[in-house]
C-alpha cells in the first residue's frame, strides 16, 4: 500500500498564467490530520480553470494544480478522518460542508466558510501544501486540484458517492451540472407551468433547462448567440430558441413580447453583465425572478433601473446551485442512477491527461459541453 508514503504521479501543472499546462511527474505528500488523499480517475475542465489559467483571476496563484470537477477513489485518509475510508468513491467539492459553521447551520445558504481563507490562499487548512514538482511546492486550487492523478483535500470537502456510479460521468456533478440544476430547483424554485428563459446554452445553462423541465415549466426559452447550440438543447428541455443576433430590438424586449409581459424565471449562465441585465429585465412585472449563475470577470458591475425591482422583479444568485455539497452530491448521483438526472449527455469528448490543453481549446471554441479527462 502507498499509505503514509509520498506518491509520485502525473499531473497537469500550471506554471504560470497564459501558458499551456504541462504534464509533469509530481510528488504528492500523504494526507495530514483531517485530510484525504484521492486517486483521481476523471475530471471535467471548467471555465474557472480557464479563467485562472488565462490570468484573469487577480488572486490566481502559480505554480498550481487546477481542476475542480473530479471523481476518484480514496487512497488513504489522515488522522481523525471518520466520514470516508480507503476505497470509497468520492467527488471533491470546492464548496465544503463542515456542518459546524454558521453558514452550514443556516438552511438559507450552502457557502460553508470553514476553510475559505486557506482555500483561497491555495493551501491546505493547516497552511501548507501537499504537491511538489522539481523541488518546488505547487499551490492547491479551489480545495480540489483534480488535474493530478492524486490529490489531497480536506475531509469536509469530500462527498462519498455510490460506488456503482461511473466516475467518468458523475465527476461532472462536482460543478457545472449541479450548479445549473440547483439554480432552477433550489434558488429559483421553479413551479409547474412557469415560463423560463436561460441565457447561455453551455453545460450550466442546459442543466438549468433540465431543472426547469423537472419542475414542470411550460416554456423554456434558450438564448444563445451560437445557433449550433439549439439542436442539442432540445434534449435538455429547451422548447423555444432566441438568437440575439437575429433581432434588432434589445433581447429583453424580444422575450417580453414573446411571453405576454415577461418570464416567471430567468437565468444568466454566461458571466456577462450585459446579459445579466437583459435577463433581469426580461422578467415579468410583479413576480419575475432572475438568477445569476455565470461568473463575471473580476471588477465588473451590474446595473439596471431600480424601478425594475420596485415593480416586483427579484435579482438573485447562487454558487453550486445552492446545494449543501456533502449532503447533496451523493443524492444527485442517486438521481443520475435512477435516470432522473441526465449526465452522460453533457460529455462531448473524452481525452487523456496528456491532451488536457485540447480540452481548454474545445471549451474556448464552444465545441464541447464538457470534455472529461481520463486520468
Ligand atoms: N448572448 C447569448 N449567449 C451568449 C453570449 C451572449 N452575449 N455570450 C456567450 N453566449 C453563449 C455561448 O455561445 C455559449 O453557448 O453562452 C454559452 C456559454 O456556455 P459555455 O461557454 O459552455 O459555459 P458553461 O460551462 O455553461 O458555463 C457558463 O458559468 O461557470 C460559469 O461564468 C462561468 O462563463 C461560465 C458560465
Ligand atoms: Zn461550514
């Protein structure tokens, strides 16, 4: 067994911003107290990884190991770990769930704050790192660092899932799919018969559509400037399509006209402050709610006329779909197993770790809902 030993394995290392990842042999230290070492089998590649790699995150730390949409098997656990054991199938969660902090105790949020500071600083909760390459320590990322064949995460960041679930699929429940699906079900609480509109038909927006359909929405309008997205979107529940490029009028006006005064629920899944405004203003007077899911670039600000809110529209947002991670991810996996939740359909490509930069290219080109990396 490798328990207690340093493991040498392959990882995609981000040495500096704006440079492709390079595959390196790295050393992964054993898990400390309250930590778990995971053999990562699969990982998705998501926008936050690209955003950090492209140098847009002013708090990005290099060199580091990116990746936050992974699935794997527990290799060993540190002292005091009780909730998972060697051999368990797990999904690392970038929002942990300590079950002790005031955020965890509140039913109103999933934003556990227990390790927020150290996670943001790219280190384990004790302030140190577990990765080394060429004698240099590497920063952790989002408390997960799944672009490595082995990673070390805090116990409170690990969701134990059904072993019969294919990790090469359910790894995607570590971010994008859960985020969109939960935004519809937990944040908006879409009701049967509702009219919904979703801006951005990537994985996140399509997962929103799937949640709206699950809730019984009568109309789900997909808004995207890439018409190629429309065909695939149908299978996730999108009923109507609007391409802003086909219209002279502001897109919110187009949607309001289509829906007898606006939508009950709208969702922004792009990360653009202009479309965030459009999504809010496409809501019905008196009750329409708009949920921001896309992450805007650092320093950006949203705006609208306050009259939009005075007249009853509501502006909201969530991270990770409002799911309390360790409690919910295992249930989402069960929902996938019972075919209530689609996951396979989000996997456009599968690539080996050695091709991970191609996954970033495919994402930037809008050609992939998700590329899953087979570690
Ligand atoms: N209007 C309409 N659609 C747009 C616009 C726009 N101005 N700009 C981009 N889009 C569409 C793209 O064509 C694409 O289909 O938005 C979609 C975004 O999808 P992806 O790039 O696949 O992103 P996804 O993985 O779904 O994540 C969405 O959520 O993770 C956050 O902020 C992050 O930008 C990311 C967003
Ligand atoms: Zn907590």
